[in-house]
C-alpha cells in the first residue's frame, strides 16, 4: 500500500470510517476528542450525532451496526466519559456485536503520570480491556492507522464485540503517517472430521429432530432454512436467533422453549441441533430446561461447546460452513412429528396472546403497521420480556434489536442508532417508564435528529417486573414505585408528537398514525387505564424460600 499522510487524526479516522461503510457516528464532543469530532462533522459523507450520554453513544453505535449487519462507531471523552461508556460496552461484549469505540486520552507526555491532569483516570486501558474484545492505546502518529484497522478487524471477527482505542489528544492534533498495511483476519475454525461424520450419521437417523438457533445462526440464514426444510424439524430460537428464519414460516416455533409445549417437544425429540446459542439463564429457566441427550452443538466459540449442556457431538466451526454438511445427508422427519411442530407453533402463540390480555391489541397493531423487516428495538421491560421478545413477529435478525445483557435503559439509544442506520424505514422502540428514565435526556437527541421513530412507553409508574416479584414472594414493596412525568407535557417540551393508548380500541389508530409519521412520536400506553395482563409477569429467576 502507498503510505498516506493525513492532516490530523480526525482526517485519518474519517478515511477509516469510509473504508468500513460507516456514515453515522454517535458521541459527545470534548476537549479530548475535538479534532475527531470536527473532522467527522466537516466530512459531507459522515453525520455526527451528539447524544446526551456516552452510554447512549455506544448503544446507538451498537444498534446501528446490528441494523445494518456490520459495525458502528462511538466517540467519547477520556476518564469519566470513557467510564460512562463502559456499561454499554459490556452490552456489546455480551451480545457479540461490532462497535468501534474511540475515546480520548490526556496528552501523551502526562499519560500514566497520575498527577491529576484534567479527565485523567487510573488505568483507563485496563478498564477498557475488561469490557472490550480489543483495547489499545495510540502511542505515535505512525501507529494510529494500524490500530484502527486492528480494532475494526477484531470487532468484526466472529464472535464479534466492541473494540476500544484510546487516543492521546496531542497525537490527535498531529499529522498522521499511515502505511495502510492491511490487517489479516483470523482463519475460521473447522470441526473435527470424525465428529462431523458422527453428527451427520446421528442426524440422518433422526425421526423427531429439533433445531435451536441462537445469534450465531444469523449469518447463515439460507443454510438454517435449508436444514429446516430438508428435515421438517421444528425451529426453536433464543431471543438472539429470532428472524434467522422468518417467523411466519410454519416450522418456526420461535423463542418458546421453556413453555410447557416447548418442554414436551424437547423431551420427545430424538436429536437436537443447536446453532450458535449460549443457553442464557433467562432462556433456559435458570438452566432448569432439559435438553435431549442426542445433542449436536455448532459454535464458532470453542469455549461455548458443552459449557452449559453436554454435547454428544461438538462441532467447532461457522454455521455457514457446517450446516450444509449436515443437510446433505439429513433425512426427513415423520409426518406426524412435523404436524405436531405446526400445532405447537400455533398453541404457544395463542396461549401467550391470551395471557397478555389487552396488550395483545398493541402487539397486533405493531405487527400490522410495520413494514416487513423494520427494526423493533426493545428495552428490558415487561411488554418486551413477555410478548415483544416472542409474539411480535421477526422476519430478519437485523430487525431484532434488544439488550442481550439484560440492562435497562438502553432501548431508546439503540432505537436511535437503528433508525439512523435505516432512515428509509420506520423504527419502533418499546420501553417502560422506569427504563426510559435512565436516559431521559435522549428525548432531546430524538427531537434534534428527528428520525422516523415511534417510542412506545408502557407507563406503570415504576419497575413493574420487580414490583410483581415482590408482590408474589414478599410482604412489602421496596424501591419499585417511581414518580412518573406527565408524558404529554414532556413530549411538548421536547417538541415531539404525542399520543396516548388507554384502551384496546385506541391501539390500531394510534400505532398506525405514529408509524406512518415522517418524524418521531412518543406514544404513552397508560397501563392503569388499559388494564392488567391475565397473569402478572415475573422473570424466571430463583427466589430462595425459608
């Protein structure tokens, strides 16, 4: 490659982002990242989005990458700014999503001196290393380009994750001398041939097969579909695997493994093929779910193989490479088994639809109003955990945006990132009043950037899921009842359109109008007026009893 000199670090970063296909960057300007922000803002091919909190910068960049099937970029300041981003980096690490996080750093002369230089913190690189897949410090004007490329390759190499680069401010202002030398990616693993042959033989003998797809199946959509249709197997998914096969396919059961009907299927299956799923606690009833002993597990992460459930045949490799080898020799399930799959698919949906009572009208209105494949970003809240993560149909994994690590308050930032990644389509955010309050300031970002985003806020005056747990298992409520703003006045103060759903009959018209709007709308769902679910939702966690 021909060496290139850039006027400063900002111009180098802008050129690197162009090479990644990134057109939008999320962050907060600071004295310790000013050259980077100025260069991005000045570049006509780039858009800088000034969010109100560094955690949101990472959440938005994370969801931007998810919605596009690639990588996003976040800019933060050093010290407190980088610390504010850490929680959202944990989310990207837990979900394996690609984020390029660039944070400032104090002048290289004072780096590590501990003298209290403004924004300085102790061992920032150590903190970033703990919450990132890759972390490095720019130490000269000759190595910045290489480090940016290393970070991006690391973030994008499966299993992905966030890559953090800290960049001293004096080196950001200086001219950059970049050799442009490419950084090679890692070779993907291949499964042991004997294990693969044995797995093929086992699957070929199956008459009652099931498949369970996790997030690792999302890059092998055609291959998963081919295996489903070749075998007639039912497809269970984790939350992360939703949409790898469109959920209107008649063999897709979905994220219903822990339901009584799902458990019964798993009990009767003679072979289970799992693809890139890590069996998280909330998707296995706190690991109480039983899986068939005849378990073929495919994962690119060697540490995941057999970690939660024993695997008779552990296949270390990519789903796109391994699945065609299994499909080639697979046999068809019995007609009775495939018919039962279809019955279970209908049963679990009908049961959940009935259990959520009046909220079913909102689910139906969203499904009808949204174009196929439009992003639904879901914060951690009862509607998401009960029906948003299961009943609201997903047809594309890039539309399935939610905090896989389980932290509240990230949904709006993720929705903003996804909406700006796909400006041609509407985006919906499902949030609770408690989670929204964590980053209420991002309503101002929403008002400033004006994406096609419908924010549906389910208002029950606090942390409803914990309130339900305390009502079920305890004798008093603690910390769960919160002051809630007047959302109509709040929306007006932010210059946002507002609508309210207080009855099932309101849902269709309100949701349809909001989704059709060219800009943002805040839709409040008044849960006190709407009425309760048939059964209060509580999460599948163990509560010790005396």
